[in-house]
C-alpha cells in the first residue's frame, strides 16, 4: 500500500470522491502543511495554523496509480485559484499536493507541466507541491460527512454536484466497475 495526501478545498468533497475509487483502501479527512501540532477544525478555520484541509489516502498501486489519483485531483477542483475553492475562501482551502516520495513529486510536477503546456486551464496552476511532513486527522464527525449529512445545505449545494460530476467522469475507476 502507498499513501497520497491532497488539499483541494473542502475535505468533505474530496473524501466523498476518493473513497469511491477502486484500489483506495481508506480516505481520512484532516490537516497538513501547517505549524500547529494536532490542530482542531476550529483552529484551522482561523487561517493561523498554516494547515490545508486535506485527504490522506491509502491505496493499492496495483489497482490504481498515483497518476490516476492526480487526474482525479486536477479534474475535480480548480487548481488556479489561490486559497479558494468555490465559496470556500482561506489558506486552508489551497490547492496542494503533499508528496510522499521523489517519484510522487516528479509525477506531480510532470502533470502540472503537461496541463500547462496543453492550456487545460485558462489561468496558471497555483497548486503547491511540497513534501509531506505530518497529517493530523480531523475530528470524528468529519468522517463520511457527506454520506451522513446529504440533506445539509452545504452538502446539497456544493458537495453533491461535485460528487455527481465525479461519478460520471470517473465511472470506470469506481469500485465495483
């Protein structure tokens, strides 16, 4: 098993998508990239800890590649907005790849270069590619948040449309397909 850690805005959205991929054993919402040890969600929301909301993924590279995970990452959020994803604004919502190996760093940079050369996005990609240092799990109530709270306003208006798009675009990568 290998690990991947991505910041792409709200971790409720990210967890709801990545957990559906074949070869993904677990997805945990939490925080990386800051200076505070074991921050709470409330701490991170202040913008003072330096952390990003992330998903920490454990996956089987024999079933899904890091390249495929990166494709989901770059397709399912806007990597050109600095410290913002849709209505969510703040440094905790930045686009970030926390690489776990030199191979992951190289693949992330290669992917960004290819997307830039192909002009996939109308603005420059601002995704930071930085070494993974620590992951701090979010409080338990964030686990499976979308599946447990589908009727909550944010879930209906923001998370559900993203998950629906994800399921259409990546249907061949879903578990059971």
